[in-house]
C-alpha cells in the first residue's frame, strides 16, 4: 500500500470518484483543465509538490468555480483549508461544511 503524505485523512474511493466526476462535468468542453487537475493530484500524491503548492495550483486552475474549490478541501491534509472568496460563496448554498478548521490558505486573486 502506498504511503500517504503526513497528516492526510483517510478518504473513500467513492468520494474521490464523485469529485472527479464533478470536475469532468464542469469542464466537459475543456478536457485540458481536467487533465491538468489529474497531473496536479499525481504530483501531490507523489510528494513532488507540497500542500501550499497544491493549494495554489488548484485554486488557480479552478478560479471562479467556488463549489470545486470548496470540494477540494476534502483532499487536503488536516489543518489546511482553502477559503472560497466572498464573491463565489453564493455557489455554495446547500453545501455541508465538513472541512476541519486550522491552517487556511486564501485563493489567489486575479490581478
């Protein structure tokens, strides 16, 4: 069994597949974004990029997609959380907050 990065929560395969389906559905007409997300996740799992790095890359890739940004918190180590920018929080209505509190990272803002 492959080692998980330090502090990672145990995830269910179903949760990961559901999230991947959401990403694929959102970017069905832009497969390069879905493929880039898969590459980011491979790099994170193999520890080629650290947690702040994966937060930056995913936040940038999914900029403007509050539900996807929020949902990605499930895959972050305990103590980390991506805060969804205020202007995207409307997208989160009906979402259940299952993310532990702790260290938080802001999504990058467009300049």
